């Protein structure tokens, strides 16, 4: 019987146990994956597989190219929206969030990464000895020995909550003075041990141990939804600023017409005063009217400038070296289309397209995962441990290793550990808190639906 066959015999029960627990985990994984794909389809946002830092370095100027002698910027509403989505700082910040959250998913997965620990130790000791058989004399003498030890350990956490450990130890000890009754001097030892520890209650199960991954993935989906929500806000702001500018320009046109009418009235009044058909006071009244119209035009021109600045700010062009002083000429004109939509249909459309509603749904999912996490912590700790080890002893390293692999000195062990917390107030409080937060998340979603 080889050493590998014996290891397989000892661990076959745990392998079967892990496989049995693995299938429900795959179902959960598939369900969450399908839900994530549905959300990505809703948001219509795709993330690159590999994002380099240089792709997101801040540029001195927004991403827009125009000639330096430009004084006017002819722009449609669609152009304004495209520039805003390319250059707006809120959009740039929101675009980075999904990539940041993706790193959180990787961090959550890293809990199942194997770990290698290598430790070396050298020890020279001087101990008092009074045993006549060891010292060869009567009284207390000093005994000097030297030891060197090398230990390598590999630990691999499993998704069922189990932990597999493989340990290799190699040491040599030499008794320098005195050397009585030492058949092997120096003495080399070696050991190989493999063991697995599997929790059965607290900390057991794929769902519990992968719950941090599920929460991190939901947080990533939330960041994508928040990106869509921010894009909607920016688009709405662009449309509002664009049509405010159109209205301000139209207001200036109307006031220019009013000025022309006031100047025409002033000209007619002066003619009538000259021929004596009108009192001179009417000329002063007409001149005052012209002055007021000029003030209104100045006010309208300032309002246009303010509306341009608002639109440039949203598109991140307010500090552009070329476009900051260029006048924006809107090319689109306002049009009105009446669309018949029933109340129930409008509610249905709103619920199907509001990103914040899907965000609240993910909050509910995370809260329910947390409830299951904390409920698991109410259970007592019941762990089973099993393993096998081989030991060797010789006068040098090579023979010590051969002795270990000869299977002559073998140890098999199996143990059960039960730990029951008395009171368990922390776990109970966390469980109650998680249930309250889950209920709160449902109420928050209902509030959004009502709004």
C-alpha cells in the first residue's frame, strides 16, 4: 500500500462531502450569474476585460477638438449630450466605480487562495543536566546541543468551509558535549502530514463561505446601475440647460423686436411734435420706453451668457482654452408632440426603467445574504478533523526522508471538536440586526416604487 493510496483512503469521505455540498452552490452561482446578465442588459453598459491606468489619466482639456479661431459653436441637442457623456466629471467618476468594485470581487475570491509558509529555525542551547546516565558523571554539568529545523506548510481553504493542510518538516540535532548514550549523533528527523478540517455547523456550507463574493458582485452591479442613473441625470441636465439657452435666445429676439417697436414709436412721436400734433412730453415718455427696452436687451444678453455657461459647465467646456469664450448656437428648435399614455402604462414604464429601483432590489438581496450569514453564526462550532502523517529518523537528511516515505512509522488520526458559546449575545444581536436591515431594505424599495 503506497503513501498516496493511504492518503486517498483517509480523505475520500471529505472529498465526497465537499462534492455533495458543491452542487447547491453551483445552482446559486448560476442564478446570480443570470440575474447579473439581466441587469447588464438593462443598463446597456459593458466593461472592458482589462483596464489600464493610463486609459483613465486626467487630460488637461476635455475630449473635444475644434479650430482655435472658432467664435461660434453650432450644436444640436444630441451633440451636447454626447459631449457631456464624454467629458462630464460625474460620468468619469461613475465609470471607475464598476472597475473598483470588480477588484472587491477579486479580494473576496482571494479568501480561497492557497498559502505557503516556510519557516527555518536554528537553536544552540546550553542546558544543565544532572542525570548520571546522560552526563556520565555525578553532579550538575552543562550540556551543549545544536538543532536546525525547516518547516513548510501549504494551506488551502475550501468553499465548503474546510481547510486542507499539508505540512513538511525536516530537522537535524547534534549533541556536542557530552555525547553519551546517543546512538545517532547528529540525528535527523523528517515528517510529512496531511490533514483536513471540516466544520459541520457553524461556518459550514458553500453559500456561507461564498457569501462575501455574492455581496461583492451585487455591489458591482449596483455601481453599474449608479453609472446609468448618473448618465440619466447628466442627460436631463443637458436637455434642461440646452432648452433654457434656446428660450433665452428666443427671449432676446422678442426683446429686440420690442426695441424696434419702441424706437419706431419714438420716431413717430418726434415727427408729430414737430408738426404740433403731439405734446413734447410724449417724446420723453417714448425715450424712456426705448431706454427700458435697451436695459431688457442687456439683461437678456446676460441671461444667454449665463445659460451658455451652465451648458458648458455640464459638458466640462467652461475652462476649455478654445470653447470657453465661444458662443453656442443651438440648431434644434423646440417641438411638441402629444403622446397618449395611460396611468398604468406610465407606472409600468417607470418601474421597468428606474435604475434606483434595481439598486434597492440588490440591497434586498445583500440583506438576505447577510441574514443567512448571521443565522449560521448562531450554530455551535462542530468540526471534524482527519489526517495522516509519516515520520522518519536517521543520521542524515537523505535517510531520514527515505525512512518517512517507507511508511514504517505512520500515524493516522481523527478528531471531533465541539464548541458551544454560552449566551452568544453577539451572534444573536447580529442576527436580529440583519433581519431589521433586511426589512428596512424592503421598505426602502417600496418607498421608491411609491414615489
